[in-house]
C-alpha cells in the first residue's frame, strides 16, 4: 500500500468522525426542539424528497394516511420482536395507543428533522467511502477492512432503526438503542483511523492499572449516556402530562432516574481524576495521552456546566443539544486515549 492511498483513507475517516459528531449534534437539536416527529415517514418526509413548507401542500387526510402506515409498520416490527423472543416489547408496541396519535404539521420541526436526516445521509456516504478505501489495507491490516465494512452494515441497521424510531413515535427504549448504536459507529470509525495512523509502530509495555481505570471510565461514560437518554424520555413524559406547561418543574418531577444520572456524574469525575493522576506519573506532559486527558477534563467540566444549566434554568434547548454533543465528544476523547495507551510509541521511540 502506498502512502497516498493510506493518507486518503485517513482523511476520509477523520472527516467521517467529524460528521458523526455533527450527526449526534443534529439529533440533539431534533430532541431538544421536539422535532422528532417532524417527518412522520421514512426515508422520505411526507412522501417527498424535499418536504413541504406549508400544510396546504399536503392532502387533507395526511394525518390518517401516516397513522395507518405507522400502524402497519409497527405490526411488522412487533412480529420481528416476537420472532427473536422479545414478546413483552412486542406487546407494549401493539398496545401503545399513543403511537397512533397523529402529529400536526409544523414547518420548523419538519425542516429541523429533514436537515438531521441530510447530515446523516452525508455521514453515511463518507462511511461507505471509508469502507471502499479501507481495501488499500487488505494486505497490511485486514482488521481495518473488516471493521470499516462492518460499520457500513451497522449504519444501514441504524438507518432502519431510525425508521422504527419514527414509526413508534419515539418509544423510549428504541431511542436509547439508537443513541448507543451511534456511539458504537463512532467508536469503530475512531478505531480504524487510529489503526491506520499507527500502522507499523511498535507497542509499549502495558501498564495494567491504567487500562483498568480507562476501561471503567469508558463503561461509566456509556452508562451515563444511556441513563441521560432515559432522563430525557422521562422528562418528555412529564412534559406531556403537564401539557407543555410548568416547564420549571419538569426536572424535579423526573424522579429517581434524574438523581441517578446526577450521582453518576460525580463518579465519572472521580474516576477521571484518578486516571489523570496515573497518566501524570507515566507519561510526559507533552504526550498525546496527557493532551487527550486534558481535553477530556475540559469536556467533563463543560458537561457539568450544561447539566447545571439544564437543572436550574428549565431545560433551555441550546443546553440540551450541547449536553448530548459534549457527552459524545467526551466518550470520543476517552476512547482515543484508550487506543493510544494500547499503542503509544512511534518508530523513533517518542510518544505519539
């Protein structure tokens, strides 16, 4: 493989990683603005590749049409769940009448969701390009090819799951799985980028305690992201119950799940303080390990700030989108740090 081909793959994959973060941000904007059902169908939006800007552009019975389509799609999805043994989930989807409540057309929400889909589509194209160019590494590192191709199938599944999110009217557990799958796609892209970038470089001696702590930090971050998604779903439920009013009380009515999320944030901070102390002892201040640890700390502090703003300033939408983006950026920084602990010496013996 020549250097030009390798550089092309690395550039495309790096752009893909950036686009994945933008996709997560776009999804955060959709959630914070309540635009998740801005397009009642998928992959088109109101049956069009370019959505309408006014309700007059839609047929009079558009609500009934899309409710019927969602009902049929949900029945098929419930059968799939039954086939794999998830009978309780299938039953809840069949019995959830709220899924069949039609959404009023709102041009702002429709275009917010549509832009989210466009960003996702561009990201999917770059994931495909990354997989194509990964074949330049077939002889030198087949894992890069396997992971890149697997990521394409994963994003196709993610797109299908996105259609289920729409048809089930944002059922909580499906939204959580959708978010975690986005994190998995991000992790694979970061892995293939790092593998290509460090190809041929020797490894350093593993320092066991650092690996234990960084793995714990990553697991805690994933749990925190999952719980955060559930917190959002709980708050949406509270908001619906209060008919969108009394916004300042939504957080306090979220219950135990919110308190768990806040408590876990403290544990995340403590583990990362310990990790930073260990890195200070084992790596130079100019090493990429300490640089990414500093980035992680900055993201954690910003995450805490946005969490405080959400708690005490009645969930402003900009803070909601920022909170989701910062969580994914923090995981990305931690994960890249983990990879650089695994392979951390260049051919001259310096830190990378």
